[in-house]
C-alpha cells in the first residue's frame, strides 16, 4: 500500500514538473486587462483578448514553420526509408562506417550544423554562383540533413524485427516483388515511418539555431519569431500563439496515438539519440 502511494506521488510530481511550464504559458495567455511587460499567472481576469491581437507576422511565421516542417518530413522519409533498407538488409564492405556516418548528425549540435552549412554555402556560391544561404532551399537541406537519421533509426528498428518469411511466402504465392512490398512489408514498417516522420517534423518545427544561421529576412519561422520577441520586446500575444501551437501539437500526438497506438510508437522509436 505504501509503495503504491509513493509511486502515485512520484508520478504526480514528474508530470507536474513537465506540465507546469505549459500550464503557466496557457494560463498567462488568458490574462485580460492592461498590457503587462511580464508573464502574469494566475490571470487577473479570464479573456481571449490576446488571441485576437496576434499580429500577422506571428501567423505568417507559423505558416512558414508548418510548410518547412512538412517538406522536411516528406524528404526525410523519401531518403531515410531506402537508406534504412540498405543498412539493414544489404551486405557490403564498410557497412559499419556508413551506418556511423548516417547517425553522425544525431551527435552534432544544431548550432554547429548551422555554422557548417553557412560556410559550405559560401564556398559553394563562390565556386558555382549558387548561394543558398538566407534561402528556403538552403534551410530545407540543412533540416533534412539533421532529420534523416531519425527516419533511418525508426524504420531500421522495425526492419530488424521484421520476419522476412512473410515476404517469401507472398512471393511463393505468386505476388510480384512490388506487390509483396506494398501489401506485406509496407504495412509492417509504417509505424516506423510514421514515427520517424513525426520526429523529423518536430525537429524542423522547433529548431532555432539552424534557422538563425541560414534563414533570410523574408522567411522567419515561429520559434525564431518567439526568440526575437522575448529577446527585444515581450508581447503577451506570443503566449497566445504559443498556446495555439501547444494545442495543435497535442492534437497531432493524440491522432498519432489513436492511429498507431502508444505501444507501437514506443517500440518503433529506434532513433538511438538526440539532443
């Protein structure tokens, strides 16, 4: 009995520690009344005033972040899934070295990635005339570089547990290689693809260091907009827009859990690292 009580208390403390900052931000965003140059929690008066005052620049940065994260996720899946198949199923000399190189971006801080790509783009521009710094394609390439290892890790984790006799049975029964892949292999590895894609999306959507080095003045993502707002001038509308992002993120996670199941998401989480 005492052990159960202690376990419950411990769980409550852990969840309270994790959720308290989110509750403060969401609660402060509902504070009505005059402008305050600080976070006011609990709110003096419940109001949605700051939600209706969100400036267009914040909404545009949200659109930018969503578009960039979606493109990063799609390209990371297109590159990461074949790479995972190659690393798990192919046998070639230097496979361990290639696998280590594929995982290398997981160990590199985002600030280093941003500086490295910035210098590379300058060198590339001087050599070819194609300058990718301060451009959306250059930022997208850097995000894909950082995101692909997550897709490789999650899909590879599923493939390592995959029973290849299922594919052999489909081929024996007359299915073509493509049909066997589409009807047998793809449904089994989809949880890994979903999870890796979700990692890639979140990585791109929440990134600040890489964007600071590679984004242009005409393309700002939401995390950078928040960073600049808190750095130079606090505005309660940031709390409101951040709360909307939290609600949207929670909705995405609930949909993913409903579609795949929490156990499936956890079992396919084989990225093997992070920051």
